[in-house]
C-alpha cells in the first residue's frame, strides 16, 4: 500500500496544538526508528530529505487553511528531539556527539534567554534615562524658555492691542477734524432744468466757450509773471540793503556788524510771521498741501482768496529776505493757484464786483482746471521753466487731467515765463526769481561713463537725506501742533527764536575757517586769474574770501551759484569750497530747513532742497577728485547738480518735472541721462523708508485726500463694510415740513432721492444747496415747482456767493403740508453701486470721476447706504480692516459680514 507523506504532513499541521511563531521554521522530525545502528540513522536522514522535498513540491498545489492560534494553549516546545536521546547501544563517538549537541542547544537557549533579558533591561534603562533627560531638559531649559516666550508673546499681544487701541483713538479724533472739510462738486448736475437750458442754447454748445478759456489763461500768465517779478524785486532790494548795512558796520566793528545782521533778520522774520499768523493764517507755509487737497476735490476755506494772495506775497518776501532757510518757489505755486481761481471766477466778495460774461466758469470743475494751470504757471515763473511748470502740475498737484488742460496749462506757463523775462530785461540789475548761474559748460569736462557709479551713490544718499529731512519735519510738526499752534503769540515767538539762532550760526561759524586767495586754481600752463564774483570777503583781508561765508552768509541765489559753479577750459573750481565747509553747511541747513518748514511764515522748501543737495553733492565731487587722477577732469559742479536733483527727488518724489526743471534752469542738456538716473535712484531709496513729504503734510493737516491707487485693504472689503447705513433721504414728491426737518436735523451736503418711504428705490440725488435754493424760491412765491422757478444757471451763479441757511427761512406751519416736486431738480445721472461691490473699484470710480456721494443699493435697487469721500480714505479702510482682523473673521466670514443688515 502506497504511503502519501503530504497527507501525514497536512494532518499533523492541522491537528497540531502548538502554533509556530512567525518566521520560525520547525525542525524536521525523524521517522520511526526500527534499527539502532548508525546505518539506519543514515538511511533515515536520506528519507527525511526526500520526505521534505515531497512536502514542499506537493504543497504548492494545495491551499493552506489559516491556522487559528490560541495563546492559552501555548506549550513550550521541547528543546531536544529523539535524535538527541542517548541510547544504550550508542557508541562512544555517538554519545559524545549527542552530548555536545545537547550542551550546545542548552547553551544557545540560555544565551538567547539571557540576551532577551539583557535587551529588555537595556530598553528599560534607556527609557528611564531618556525620560529623565527629557524631564530634566523640560524643567531646566524648555519650560523656562517656554515661559519666557509665552510672556514675550503675551506682552507683545498686549502692546499690539494697546497700540491698535491708541491708533484707533487717534483716528477717531482725526476723523472728527477731517469731517470739517466739504468736498467739491465736479459732477455736472444733469436734471430737467439743465436739459431745458441746453435745449435753448443748443447752437452754442459746439464752441463751449473754449476761446474764452484761452483768453483767461493768457491774462493769468501775465498776472502770475508780474507777481513773481514783484516778489524778486522785493527780496533783492531788501537783501542788498541789508548786506550793505552789515558790511559797513563790520568795517567799523565786528560786533556792530553782528548786531545789524541780527536786528535785520529778526525784524523781517517777525513781520513775516505777524502777517501769516494774525492777519491771514491760511497764508502760512508753502500752500502746496492745500492746493493739492483742493485739486483732489476738497473745499478748503480761504485757501484761494485774494486776501490770502497778497498776505502770502508780503510774508514770503520778508521771510526770504530774513535769511531763513526757506525759499520763494513754494509760495509762488499757491499764488498762481489763487490767480487762476480769481481770473476764472471774475468776481470778488471782498471788493464786491462781478464780470457777467465769465459766469459760465463759475463751477467747481472749471475752477479746478484754472487753478491747476495757475499752479504750474507759478512754478514756471519762479524757475523760468515753462515746460517744467506744466509737468509739475501734471505730476504733483493735479488729480484730474485732460488733453485740453495740457495745452492751456503749457500756454499759461509760457506767458508767465515770458512776462517774467520781459520785466527782468527792463531791469538790468535784476534776474529771474531763481538764479542758476553755473557758467558755460565745456565738453572737456563732460561726465565719463564710470562716473555713473558715484552719481548713483549720490542718488542713494539723496534718498536717505530726503527721508531724514521728512522725518525731522514730521516730528517738529507734531510737536508744533500740540504745543505751539494753539497760541498765536507762541507761533510768532518761535519764528523769532529760529531767526535768532540761524543768524548766530550764519555769522559766527565762518570764523572757524581760514581765508583763501581771491582767485581760482588754474590748469597747468594757464596763468589766467579770474575773480570769484560771488565769494564773500567777510572777515578776510583784501583779495581773500571766506569759503563758508560764501554759502552760509549769503542769499540763496549766491549760495546756489557758488555750489553749482562748474569748471571751464580756463578756470578750475575744484577747490573753491572745501569738504569740511560743505559738510558743516549741509548739517546746518538740513536741520534748520527741516525745522523752519511749516512754521508761522509764508515759505517754501524747493530752494532749501536745492541748496542742501548741492552741498553734499559737491562734497562727493571734491572727494572723487581727490581719489582719481587729474587726467579724469572731474567737475564737482556737476556732482552738485546731481545732489540737488537727488535730494529734491528724495523729499518730493518728483521725477519727470524735476528733471525737466533742472535741465531748463541750468541749460545743461548733456547731463540729462545722469540726472534722470540719480532722481530715480533717490526716489526708490526714499520710497522704502517714508512717504512723500507733501503727502504726509496733507495727512497732518487733516485734509481728506484720495491717493492715486487703492490700498491693499480696499481689495478685501466691499461697499457694505464701509458705507454709512440708514442714510438720510428725501422722496421725489416731498412735503415742505419734511425738507425743513431733514435740513435742520442733519449737516449732510447731499441726499438720495427715492420713489417712496416703503420701496426706497433710488431715483436720483439732490444737494443741500439745491434744497436751500428751492426753499428760497418757495418762500418768495407759493407756486408749484417748474423750470421757471428753478434755473440751473441761476443756481450755479448763486452757489459762488453766500446762500441763505435753513434757519433764515420762516415758513408758516400751515404750509408744511405743501408738496414740492423734486423730479425736475434732482440729479438723474447719479452713480450707484451694489452692496457687494468691491471697495477698490468704488475707489477708482470716485477718484477718476470726481464724485462726492455714491448711494449703495441692493439687487433690487433699494437704498441701503451711502459712501462719501471720507469713507474711502486709506486710513479709514485700514481701521475697518483691523476691526475685522480683531474679530478673527476669515475670508468667507468677511465676505458675509453685514449681510443681516441688508436683508429685506
């Protein structure tokens, strides 16, 4: 009978109680042993090998059932098998082999058991050591540092919360100060009355009075040129008389000279301050922030009055003549803007006259364009740079521009420059308002391509110095606003102290420097001796001059001339002024100019910027000449030009207009490329540190100003987040009593017009002044409204004069029920936005179209809120976003914030 070894093997595996451990092989069991000799053992081994091979071969075709292992039935397997047992008939070698085998197995088991116990003990010890180390590290190092870190984080959180709370408190206070300003109405009020007037004058619409605008621009330019000439005549004559007096006194005694210089400067500065502080406070400062704010759409009281013009002109003449670190170019921008406004309106409340044929320009939009042209013409007359003046208006002061305005602005600048030049030629002893007498350039001293590197260094230094100038002035303005400006007498006293200290430094600092011979260093082989016309003898003997006195004890024109003097083929000006004198002058001027700007006098900062930049630029040029061989022909005068451009760019961030102005006034076209490069480097450097100087002044004067581009917070907010909810409105057909109630209980300047109180569907918009005029008409004649009782032309004319207030009307209470139809009066071209409209896009609409109000509606055109210019200020949106951040709102929550308020 055949024997199947697989059946036996399978049966043994299935009936086996002891499961095999994973990865553990069972030792082969010997078949029954019938013989006790060695031959039988050998035969059994061969059979076992064949037996194992059969199992492995046959098991590949039979699926194995899963073995169920029960740990409770586990029995330890015997260490020895039947082959290890010693039998009585075993020979000596067999017995010895079996004993050695058994001893080896016992020893192996003992070693395995000991190894496991040792491994477990090592693991336990390692775990104890690791636990001890971790616990010790946590207690001694981690926890103390963690506590310190938590304290730092908590302290930082408290400081951030306190800072945000403080910033919000400041903003609430500033917001109240900003609210005192009104906005201008640049959008045409397109209503039925206006359409009726257009229909009657349809044939005249094509011309649009464009020829009249050119005539007004011409007379504007002439008047601004005359004003610039008068300013220079006043400054030049006073300065000449003053320095002649001081020179005569110094010849008698040095202390008499100082006393004369001190008295003249302090008296002139005090007179300037008295005019700007007590007579017309709006005339103080340069006026550039106010003009920029006005052209951005903000109505600033008294800023464009004729009284402000002549007060500013006189105050500026006295301030510049007192040798304070100020200039006349900034006030000329304000003066030009006032002239533009006056000629466009052709009327004066002070003098009580009107020119009827110019009444078509008596609206905010046309007034804005003429003010823009006038501001550019003021710059053109001051610098003698018509193209630069027009570009200055475009780049710096104007927020709204058009092609037609470009031509008229350039025309006004050209006429102003021509008038100034014509009057200057009539007076041989007088030159332009700003003198840039550099000399005649020589191609031999043109810049080399390698000099681009020091020019870029000058640009970086200009950006840093410009940021420092702005930072100093911001701190001073904050201090002045909190401690000085509240009392007018303190403002005058401050100007007196500034003039006194400045005079002392200007007079005594030059004594630190030795006198130099009154001749230029000439090139080898040239024996020509040329006198330095603008050098100051001061305390020196004849034919000698004091290098520091030539720039500090001098007028702005003389200082600029000495700083910008260039080399020629016959004269070398490299050592005209040394580096120590230039650096000392730079420190003195930047400190006093930064402190004086914004004080109680009419003054500008353009000339101080030029002087400061030229000083450090020339110092860099002198240093470069010392470092490089004389064969390079380095000209420090050119470095002074680059320094002036860099510092002005670092403070004002002007680029195109600044470059063109410097090219026009210096007549150095060959330096166009390095000036452009230097200005851009200075601008980029300063942009990384601080905001532009004039933009910061606008914020500190609380003038609502919309920047050219929306802020990053506006891109996340929607209109429902910033709008004023529950706006005050009027209906299309409103009662007289309701109109009176709305006007008396609110100070708003505009109201949405809806169909009725229930649906509140937006139909149009009406201004407060329109309602006042309707009440004025209704108080005269008690008839229903019609185009006859409301004339758009009459409204725009009266708007420039003082309208009555709502408290001036005295209606009979019985008339309160009278219904007034506003359909023909309201502006039907009102622009509305949805509650989900992005704030950044609403900002663009406001900025580009010059809007004043923007009603917010839902998807059914129902009135939900209103947005004004002050709601779109960068600081307002920033504070609103911070409020949402403190609430820890996510993006989805932020988008749905305020939805409950907009449900039907």
